[in-house]
């Protein structure tokens, strides 16, 4: 099975601490790297994680709060110093484009590669990226500024050829792709070998949902049904529910409730308030609701 992983580079909320970096992750899927949010120090964290700048082709920014985008300019500059020539694609709320253009004109006179900006409508669930193996769609969220999450969906793959059956029926290699595509095979004597006997089913497509800053949205579970892995912000414990409601954030219990109602495979918690020296209080509360909950930490890697 091809790798589909989440590399956690930062998991704090607005105030960085000596323990945590601001929000940023890299999603690795079939040899490609996608950055999701880009807090301060992004280029340093990419290096610490031993990830390839050359394979990083797309950056997705959920909203325009500094702890989610202050690292973008530094990342763009550092990549240019490494001699990049391939285009870097940035997906973000439209208001970022003018600010980014101004910074690049001032700091990046000889960048050496193009930065292509893709404005994102945070109010609509729509596909914003599509290739042969993966789609990325927006997830509208409710925060103090326009904000959306991102849903990475693996496309269904073809079934696997049964080598023993291919050898037994002496099926030529020229027919392999046809069989994978669903065709039966007809032997020289006219015997038809059903497609189902010649293959084993492909692995179910995997999916990863990144739900950045948002207040609790009960309806969110409908959009996330059956997701393999869900990241949902968990800024506060239950004793700070009033703060969560005031600042349009979620508690760990609320994040776990979304995971439970969406029947996801596992839940990753992040965006921790700096008030918590020990985030296990958040984990314990989440696991009371959804046992397959996990804290995120810098340099952790989760298989989707």
C-alpha cells in the first residue's frame, strides 16, 4: 500500500511555547507532500522532519490568523534559496493574495520559481485540487474570520492481479491492464474466466480531514462520515467551555463528539491552548467520548 501519512510539525494555538510550534502539518500521499497551514518556523520544521522541499508542491492555508500563516513567507524564501524551479501552489482565502504579492516583491527579487495563488471560498465545500490519485476539498468551518478545513480523499485504485491464476491460465501480459479494469479473460478453447477469479480487491480508499480553528459544529459529522483519520482542533478542556464559545474554538469533548458521530477511524487532537502544561487532560476527556483519540506532538507521524 502506498504511503498516506500525516507529519505533525506544530500543534499549539495562537501563542507559541517552548514546547510547541504553531499549527502546521505535512500530508504525504503517494510520493507527494502537501503542507496544511504554515505557522512560524515552517521551513525549520520541514528540515527537522527530514521532508523534501522538492516534493512539496502545494500549501493549504485554512484562515488568516498568524499562527496558521506567518511561516509562509519564510518557507517561500527558503525554497528559493535551494534552487527550486517548479511552481509552488498556494491555496488560501483571497485576502492573502495582495499581502503575499507585496511581501514577495519586497523580499524575493530573484526567486527562481513561480508561486501560483489559488483563492479559496471558505463558505463552500468544493474540490480545489485533483490529480490521478487524490482530491482535496474544502470543509466550511465557523471561526472569527473566514475559515475552512481540508479533506484529502484517495481515489479508488485498481484490484490486484492474482499471479498464481495468471500463470495457471497462461494469460499474456498484454491482457493484465484489461483484467484490472474489469474484463473477463477468454481462453483459446473458449472458456471464459471471470474477472473476479483473477484479481483480489483493492484496499479501500483512505481519507484525511483537517479541521482547523472552529467552534463546535454538530452538522460537521455529516460531511466527515467514515473518514479514516480526522484532525480536529481541541483548544480547551471542558472547564473552559465559555472561552471556547467566546473565541469560536472547540473543547476536546466536542472534537471527540464530532469524531464519534462521524464514525471516523481515529481522531487527532491539536491546537492546544498554552494554559495546559499537560495536555493529557484533553486526551482523557476526549477518550471518554471517543476512545480512538490521540494527542499530536511535533515530529509525530500518523498513518492515515
